[in-house]
C-alpha cells in the first residue's frame, strides 16, 4: 500500500493573519488590518500553530512576536498571500472583461465595412484581451464555431441553420445588381452572364433564387469568394454581379442596377456555451 503524505489543513486566512502580525507594531493593529477582532486573530493564529505543529511566537515583554525559527512558515505565508492576491486581481479583471481571449469570425463586409470601428475601439479599450479575427465565408465560419474553434461569428444567415447554434439578427443588407459600364439594365431577361460567389455560398443561393424570380437567366461566367475580384471582373466586362450596396464598384468601374434582394447578417454563438466576459462585451458592442 502506497503511503500518502497528509498536508496540514492550513487556510489562506490564517497565513494572512501571520503576515499581518509580522508586519504590524501590535496585534490590535494587525487585527484591524485584516478586519477581525484581536481575539479572532489570536484564535486563528493558535489554530495555525496547532496545524503546523511548531511554535511560531515568542514573548517579548507583553508582546508576542514571530520566532526567527518560524521564518520558513512566514516566508511561505507571504508567498501564498501574495499569489492569492494576484489570483483575486486576475479574476476581477476577467469578470470586468479587461483580460481574456475572444476568437471572432466575420465575413469580409462585416470586418471591413460594418464593424471595423467596433473592433478597433474594443482593442483600444481592452488592450489585455487577446482578440483573434478570422475573415472567411459564412459556411466555413459556422463550421469553425460549431466545433469550438471560434467564439463568435458574424455571417450571412443560412437557409438551414446548423443545430446547436444560436443567431441574433444584426442588420439587413441590400444587394444590388452591377453591370459593365454602358450596358442596358432595363430588361432582366437580358441580364448576364454572371460572375458570382461560389455555389456553396449562402449569398449565392439567395442571389440565384432572386434572379430566377425576376426572370433573369443564370448563366455563370466566373466565381470568386472575393468581392474585389468580382468587382474587377465586372469592370473588365467579363460579366454582371450582385454585391452588397456598400461594396459596390462605383461609377468609375461599373453601373449600379436595381436592388435585387436583402440578405440578413446575423451574430452567431454556440447554444448554452460557457462564455468569456470579454466575448460577452464584444457581442454587446456588435449588437449595439
């Protein structure tokens, strides 16, 4: 049978009493420092002596002072009290969202257009919070959130929402038809060909449904996840596209057509997940 070493059941409060007595001119002052009565202080230190099994004090006139031989106990007490104070301060900072880690995923328009000021202000206000930003298409972000690689996602609302995730609407975003300069946009049956987001994109699914609803043929010329690439291809005359109004090409590159549809941007988290207070604060700022 293996012998198990039994450590004395010493409380942090008792060690705090010992440090206070060692650093104070009288026991009355020490008791006031730790917020107890002198009798409670005396009882706590008597219990500490009993549990350590060593006499910690000697008499010096009417005073009791810490023995020199008890210095290892006093050194240990100082270290434990100091480290415990550090732990308490850390937990207070965590509860106040001043430290922690937040892994946030966003689609490009959210990170670059809608929320860059929110992210910058959060980073400025919380310099000790590790903010990790991933910019990617919605589907990949939701997959990463579901398996725990991200804490918060801002993405396009999918038609079929993954189980275990909880979404809050953030904004509704108009999507607009863009055509090469000089092309007529009056007759939807003559729109295209198209340069669009890839087929696995949540936005692509909504765009195709909206195009068919207005009798526009869906003939594909090229695909890209990058709005900048789609915009450039329109400017080169390779095809038409549909982009968020805030990411539109502008008059120098292409001519804006009508608003085709509105897509919803949502903030997504895992259901019933234990959250970091810093992540909670960032979510509150994004929703505000």
